[in-house]
C-alpha cells in the first residue's frame, strides 16, 4: 500500500536536541532547529486528566523538580513543574509542553516529526491514540509526520484512524524479533526503528529487502556507527546530530 512521500533526513534530533537542551521541551526543538535539524523525535503520553503532553517517563522525577507519576497530574499541576532547571540554569522555568503547543511550534518552524506513542505500564494505548493522533494529523502534512511505538495496540489503533496513504507508522524494536515482519505487515508499516547496538547486518538486509525504511536509535558516536550506513540504514535518531558533521557518507 502506498505511503506518504517522506524525504527522510539522515539525522533526526532525539527528544529534540537533547544533548544541549532539556529533552522533549519546546527549548529542545528550538535548539534542534537552530543547528539545522529538519526533523525531531518526541514522545507523547497523557496526563491524568487526559491532556496529551510531550514526555517520556512514567514519572516526572528524572526531568523536573517534582516526584509524581504523570498519571497523577492534571494540566495545572503539570504546569507548575520546572522541567528545565535539572538540565541547566539557562533553562530554568521551562514548562512541560502540551502536544498542541509542540505541534504548533513544529508547524511554524516547518520541521518534520517522528512522534512516539509512549504507552507506559497501566496506561491505555487506545486513549492515547484517540487523543493525540487526530491533533498530529491536523497539524502536519503526511510527508512530515511519522508515528512510532513499541506498543502493537497503539500502532493498530493508529492504523484504524488513518490509512497508509495518510500516516506513516514505524514499529520500534529493542532487538529484532522473529515476528518482526508480521508486526510490520499487521499495521502496513512504513519503517522499522531499531536499537543500533542490537541491529545486525543480516537483520538490516532483511528489513531493506522487504522495502521498509530503517531508522536507528540512539547512536551518538559517529565512528562507532559508521558501518551501519553501509548496511542500508536510512536515518539515525541522535541526541546530538551535530556530532555527525563531516561523518556522513
């Protein structure tokens, strides 16, 4: 089935330019744009009140001055958190971004987005997809949006909402499982998103032979990653794409 005509860049900024700004924030996306990144990868999940926000962890402990589980917070409570000071004083006062705010920024900057549907334990995949996906589809054209997930239910729900011609789906793998083809076929996937450290040359060849795009996360050492380009990898999702300057084939 046809997919959007996505011109994948060689490099995507992981959670924004997360090597230089607090991850998954508006500041990190602005920083990525500032160094010339055309695409970013970000995580979305729901607050306890159902608001989709850009966040990775099940709790706010690692990346804010709070300690709660995300599912325990409504938007006013989440807004009170400082999600920048942990990274550096220059980002003190940064606030958690709603999906709507992030999509508006990405659209304004003309960037592409790989949006990961983050289904943490005990959370509903369907609720996340039904809340977040229509917003993303409304905000960005098909050629500038990839939606990915480790969660098969989330991907299946996403495919029910939008056909392959409207939405590119990426299936995330820590290691390539024996059923990887079946998982991709079940959702008419656009691409495979693989942990670069666990990807083999044989696995990469199989993915490319089936016609899928191959994206790798999260290589931050261009020299160590160099041979993967020769395996047919299309794009790398890196914390700091600028470190690849002069190291791309």
